[in-house]
């Protein structure tokens, strides 16, 4: 399996939805078993809510801040960040070109 970051970014944002009125800012890239990979490029506001699985972000371009349970982590292209399942998190102060790979895996509720 292979996914191309730039080709996936070119498809964003997707059509608006109730949850994402400015357009859906993510696209599926790969999946296998419990693992799924997306590209996420929020435009103006990150509206995501906690996820059922553990997740990794690999920042592909730009910069921003990922706040996890109230703790802010500055990030830029080349950085990796981990968010445990069910934890409140959101990107803020991100550059216009900000985009990241997102990898979800494991059981609902996260690995112990």
C-alpha cells in the first residue's frame, strides 16, 4: 500500500458537512485491520473531538500548537505527537499550509 501526501492534500477540503461547515478537512489514505491513516488539514478551525483509538500525528507541513488535555505542544513539519484514545485535543495557531498525517490504531479505548 502507498499513499502520497501531496496528492491527498490536493483533495482538501472536501464538501462541507454539518460538523465541518467550511469543508471536511481530512481524507482517508490507507487502512488495514485496526489501523487507518488519514491526512488532516484544518482550515481556520479544528473542530475534532476525542477519538476512540490511540493516534499519532506526523506533521507533514506548516506549524501549529496541539493542545492535549490542556497542555500545549508547539509542533512543526517533521514532528510526531501521540494522543491517547479519548483525550481532548485540538490544533490551534496553525499556519495556513498546516497539514498532518494521522494514524489511528488499536482497540477502542486505546492500548493499555
